[in-house]
C-alpha cells in the first residue's frame, strides 16, 4: 500500500557497493590489458607479411609498453583523472636533525659558527 521511502543505506550495504565498484574497476583494467596484449599479437601477425622499419619500430615500442604495463612499471589508467605521485614526506621540527635545521648556516664556514657561540658564552661568563 505504502511505498518505502529511499533512506540512507546501511554501512554494510555501502561497503558492499564500494567492493562491487572496485571489483568492476579491476575487471575493466584486466580486460584492457588483455585487449592490449591481443592487439600486440594481431599487429605482429599483420607485420609479418610486410616488414617495414617504421612499423616494426612502432610494434616494438607498443610491445615494450605492454610488458611494462603488465610488470607494473607504468601505472594503469582507470579514469581520466591525472595521476600524481605521492608528495614528498615533510618532517616535523622534532624529527629534523640539527644540521637540517641550520641550512642557512651552510654558506658560512662551520668554524665561524662555532667561534660565534664561544664568544657569546665568554661574554655571558664575564
């Protein structure tokens, strides 16, 4: 008699949907890799009839690309979103070495830096 109103899905349902989406993405990537591999084999069979330097070079490049893709050297492209590598790690001041903290003192000689500390301590002691 009454229609059930669409409410918020439970946590298990949301997790299940996430897993299904990830599985579909993985299957799509595997399918595209298999298609690329099949294309390489097809190009090999076509070029075996008429060997050309330019075509064989393109085939070898494509073959190298597919082998790198299969080995994981080239990141797989799932969507149109650009791939960025992870940003460099930023250390907190407590984690940095004293030499890293004093980067501005690299231009000065270390002896003058040490001599400056001794003169201030001598003034403090006087």
